[in-house]
């Protein structure tokens, strides 16, 4: 199980943010968090074929657009793929949208081999 903070709204596909630098910084930061968390979790994945992952999205509040939440996850998927040494095109994600909790978080579960 890989647990991460709920991704920042600046990572949304339509977000303008405070300019390009803010989005670049947030992307790098989220990717690194995912890389570190994945190394710590040390999930096993098959050598080839699809890698099934289940993502639980738990926002901090009721604001936001559930349709857009998965768009914010790209840096997380990249960090997980980096740590696993795979291409993220192998990921076959499923999503679960949960009720808000204080602080919010994302839980990524890699299906065991």
C-alpha cells in the first residue's frame, strides 16, 4: 500500500496556477513523494503485461471535481513507475472516490503477483 497526500489542484489539467514554475515544482515534488513511498512499500510486479493498481481518492473536503481528480495523479503514477522500474503505460488503474477526510490522501494499491 502506497499512501500519499491528496494531489494539489495545480496539477489539474486545466489549472493555471501561479505560472508554469509553480506547476513544474509541484509535479516534481509529487513525483518524488510517490517514488519514495513506493520504494518503502516495495510492491512486487510482473515482469511483463498489465500492472493492476487500485487508487482510493480521499479528498480533504467536498470541493473539487471527481472527474478531474485522476488527472492530478500523473506525477504519482510517474513516481511509482520510476520506483518499480517500469513504464506507466503498463498500469491498469481503477478508481474509488471516498468521502472527504481531514487533510485528504491517496492510497495506491498494486495488485500482488
